[in-house]
């Protein structure tokens, strides 16, 4: 009797554990906002895997490898710097022109077009898109 109960517990744990894992995998596959954002806006220059080898490499010299941001910063992913570089509105004021689009401005314009007649928080939308990218970039860092 005791053995039977033990077996039931193991079986239940396996079923729950198994379903938990597959559920998590499904969910992340559908809702990987950061990857979607990256594939749609960044891969053309930085490459599908983030190595700086996208098709635009032909036209722009020195597109950085985004998988070594942590490695080049003593193993710490430089969240603040990446946020500011991607947003670009402050960086541009400080350093003049650059080859990368100003994503803070691009996303503001896209939001304004989408929510033309509705009351919305433009900065919140910009922030959410940049943070989803940061989450994705964090996950593709070279170990
Ligand atoms: C038109 C090509 C192009 C596109 C598209 C592009 N980038 Fe860049 N990116 C660059 C270049 C070139 C640099 C080097 C700095 C510069 O010249 O602007 C750079 C720099 C960066 C840096 C700083 C890297 C470092 O080592 O400091 C980050 C982070 C970055 N890009 C992220 C992104 C993200 C995220 C996207 C998509 C939202 C994106 N880039 C889209 C060309 C591009």
C-alpha cells in the first residue's frame, strides 16, 4: 500500500512537471516579443544571431556584435548603456550623428500613427519595446 502511494506521487509529479515544462515552452515561443522585435528591426544590420553580420554589412562598416556586450563589460550586461544606445535620443544630443536608427524616435512615431485618435502613453510604449529588446539581447549573450 505504501509503495503504491509512493508510485502515485511520483506519477503525479511527472505529469505535473511534464505539463509545466511544455506549457512554459509553448508560451515563450508564442510571446517572445523581444525576438520578434529584434528579427523585425535589428537583424538586417546586426545579423540573425546578433553577430554584426546582417545584409547591411555591405553598406555600413563596423556593425557591432551584440552577443559580446556582457563579455566586453567584465561579464556584466550593461543594461543602462544598451538602453540609451538603442533609444538614441539622448545619445544623439551628446554625440551627433550615427549609423544606427534612433529607435526611441522610430517607436514614438510608430505609436503616434497607431494610436492617432486614442489617449495613450507614448513613452510607456517606447519603453516596453526597448525593454523587450534588452531582455532578448541579454539572452543571446556569449557565455
Ligand atoms: C541600419 C543598421 C542598424 C540597425 C537596423 C540597427 N543597428 Fe544597432 N548599431 C548599428 C551600428 C552601425 C552601430 C554602431 C554605432 C553607430 O555607428 O551608430 C550599432 C550599435 C548598436 C549597439 C551598441 C553596441 C555597443 O557595442 O555599444 C546596440 C546595443 C545596438 N546597436 C542594438 C540595436 C538594436 C536592438 C536594434 C534594433 C532595434 C538595432 N541595433 C538596429 C547599426 C544598426
